[in-house]
């Protein structure tokens, strides 16, 4: 039986999303597809799979990522689905829990985690620039004295400003995570 769940997770909540997907798997629901707000699950044996979400640089169809996916498949990790974003992709993987009883650990060393988190930070900076530009353009158009008041643009400008604020907060959280990882690396050296 298929179960569809609508949820939203932000980029800085990758671990939270992954934990939720693994919790669904522990209750007998295997992820079959993920969209930007929709997750489709099929019933399966509880705890049969473990899941890992990845945020990768480049499109899922790039030659570098295709090679990486082949490498994961050689390790017994299946690519369930992916979502392409400009310059990046969000990838959902799974493996039999019996093969990975402690979960799938792809980025096991601190430098890999720092590089991985840096990809997310770079994407968020791109999002910040775009949302800031859109907010300012819509606010300027909405408040243009010479052409008259444009309430739709004003509403869009304020909405984009709220989105910009959220993306800045996300970016700060990601950079704080990088700082924690670098501090952890310094302690271990």
C-alpha cells in the first residue's frame, strides 16, 4: 500500500529529514520517491532499509555524479531518487539495514563533512543573492512613485524579503556547522 506524506524540510534540516525517513522505514514504509514537498512510501518489512540523504554539487546527471552513484551501488547502496536544483542535487539513497546496521556513513572523516557542508553553504549564498535581488526589485516596483503604487509587487517584495531572511538564517546555521566541524578537527589534530 502506497502512503504519500507532505512535509517541508529546509536545507539545514538534512539530518532531521534523514532521521524522519529512517523512522518511517522502522515502521515499515520504504521511501520510493521524494519531491520538494511530497514523499511517497511503500509498505515493506519494518527496519528492512536504512536511508541517507546527500546534497551534491552539480546535476544528478553530471558525469561526476553518475560515477559517484556507480561507486555507491558497488557498495550496495541504491539511489532511490533525486531532486535537481540549480548547480546541485538532493539525492536519497538506501541500503539493506543488515548490510549497514549502524546506518550509511558516507562522509566519515571531518574534512569530507566540511567539504560537503561547504557545498550547501555555496548553494545558500546563491539562493541569498537571488532572493535579495527579487525582494529589492519587487519592493522598488511596488513603491515606484512615478508609475503609481503596485500592491502585488509590494506583497511579493515583502514575501521575498521574508524568504531572504530565512535563507540568511539557514546560511548562518550552515556556517556555524562548518565552524563546529573545524573546531572538532582542530581538537583531534
